[in-house]
C-alpha cells in the first residue's frame, strides 16, 4: 500500500492536480478516441500532453508519479498508454483526511 506521505507528495503539484481533475470527467475535457472508451479505458497520454501544453517526457513524469502513488490506473494497448483515475484510492485519501 502507498504511504500517505507519497500520495500527498504526488498531489503537491499543480499539473498533477489538474490531470486528476480532468480525468474525473474525461468526456468533458478530452476528445473521443477512436476505438477506446475514455471512461473505461482511459485517456491517451498524447491528449493529456497536449492539454497540459508540456512535452511528453514531462507529462509522462507527472503521470508516473501519480501511478506510483496509486492515484491512476494505467493500461497499455499496443504502443499507446491510457490513464484513468483510481477512484478507490482517491476516496481512501478523503477518508484519511476525515480521521
């Protein structure tokens, strides 16, 4: 299980918070993806990169930090990588803060 401090470190960056906010409602924030469901499969890293207006390596680094903290699910399909929120982990953070 991820330590709370690692989760809060992941949340301490504006770009990562923005990614999580966009992934909360991906159909509002991202274009449909051919053959893949934004909610079920996730959002392609290229769309997140474009929306952040950052280069892909910086975006991938932010997404990797969110993944290590357990805040996103990652799915590879062919050469593409898709991300979606891990709602169970995010809800757990909320419960931790309510203690």
